C-alpha cells in the first residue's frame, strides 16, 4: 500500500511540473506574482511615452507649441506708482473737499509736497506759481486748486529733451553711466541693452567697474541675455583703459552703441570724482563719441539723490538722469526737484525688475499717476 501512495505522489508532482512549468517566486511582500507579469517600476511620465509609441502612426496628431515670448508691453505709471500716490492721497483728498482756498489749505498742500520729497526750495517755487495761477484764473475751491497744481507740475516737467542721443559721426555712440554704489547702474545698463538690441542696434557693454568683483560677471550675464558683446579688464585695473578698449573694439567690429559701466563712488570723495572726470575724457578720445552721461539715482533715497546729482554734474556734465526703483518709492517728488534745481531731465525710470520695466519718463502720465 505504501508503494502505491509513493507512486501516486510522484505522478502528481510530475504533473504539476509539466502542466505549469515553474513555481512562481514570491515578491518582497511575500505574495505570489507570476514572473511573466512582473516589471520594474517606471516613472509615470515614462509610462505615458511608452503608450504613445504604441499608437498607430495614422492617429498621431503633431501639435506645435510656441515658445513663451518675453513681454515687451510698457508698464503704466498708474499701475506702478501706488506708494507715491498713497503718500499724497490723504492730504489731496482733504484739500479736494475744501469749499474755499484759505491759509490752512496752503499749509496742508505745502506739507504734502515736502513729505513727497519735492524739496523745500522746489515746493516754495511751485506754490508761488500756483498762487499766481489761482489769482489769475479766479479759482475758489480745493478741487480747482488741485487741478491747477497738476497743470503747474506738468508745466515744470515739460520742455526737456528726453531722447537718448545717438551720434551722427562715424564710429560708435557711447553712453556712460555713473552714480554711487547700489543704485542699479549695472542692471540699468543690462535692461537698456536688451531694449536697444530689440530695436535693431548692435551693442557692446564695457565693464568699467573694475573694483567690484561681481560687476563684470553681472554685466556679462546681461550681455548674454541681450545678445550684446562684452569687454572687461582685470580686477582693480584702470577703468578708463577698459572703456577706451571697449570703444575701440566696437569700432573695429562696426558696433553701433557702447554702454559703459563705471564703479560706484561716493559723491563727496574728491579723488574718486576726479577719476570719474578722467574716465569721461578718455571715453571721448577714441573712435567713438560720448553723447550721454547718465546719472543713475535710487528714487527711494529722495533728497539725497539731489545732492548726488549736484556733485556728479560738476564732475562729468550730466546729460540726464535714470531714476530706478520709482515703483517702490513714496518720494516721487524728487523728479520735480531734479528738474527745478539742476535743469537736468529725467530720461528713464525704473518701474519694476523686468527688462521691460525701464521706460522713458512721461511727465503728464507721471503727474496723473500721483493724483489718480
């Protein structure tokens, strides 16, 4: 009987081996899983690609995707001057509600303008002209007074040539940028380079700030982004030589425009300002022509920016001002002070961090944005 049982067991075992071919291995959790069904885990994205590859060519639809475009839409002053407008809104709202123009009205208006950093001298001049206009036009209430104030501010900001000048001579045009540390000179050059290349000009950036190690690297990144060329010197080298070499290189390559960076310097350091005067002279000695010397001012510094402008004007004969960070400043009145006290136009203003946010200054739009 035992022999019969052994024979039956062997037959059953052989049947299992022949019928199923193998015994499935256990997976890591101990459950049984047929080997033919197991596969290595794959990333979901890879799985999607595999499925696409199995689709019949007749049903595949090719979809072209456009690359995202860099915005070239100019920002509106009204949208970006919220802080400057907020600094004036309380006083202006109070004045607008007055039924008559009295001494208290004038005192409130004077305080509001000074707080907006128009400056004491410019505020007094502005109010003197405004009083004459109120008398001549027979204005009688606060709303009419604010309307006259807007017109007076626009008048004081008008009559300036704000165009960035290109040379009519042979050789490259040179725009030189100056200012104290931290105001955004290098970034301004980069943004302007992007704009000029978009407008069809060839551009070379000269890294004349040889004292700040990161300045040339930063300018190089902007040059790559803009599609411009870059000339730089050794760290601590002569900035005049770097800018001169940049102009000569631009001339040799038939490049239209040289944007020249300079090291930030304190406006009250005589030796540094004398060095800047040398940079200006040397930049004009080569094959190019300096048509713009632009002072870059951080709008958030307010009246201190006016002091800087006076000192830099004496050193290099400024042709215009670039006012950065105007969108983040409550001191928008500095624009009026610069025009009144120095007679130098604000040519460009920064209304944000993007390349498209460096825009030409528009007097009427600026004033309307302060009151709207």
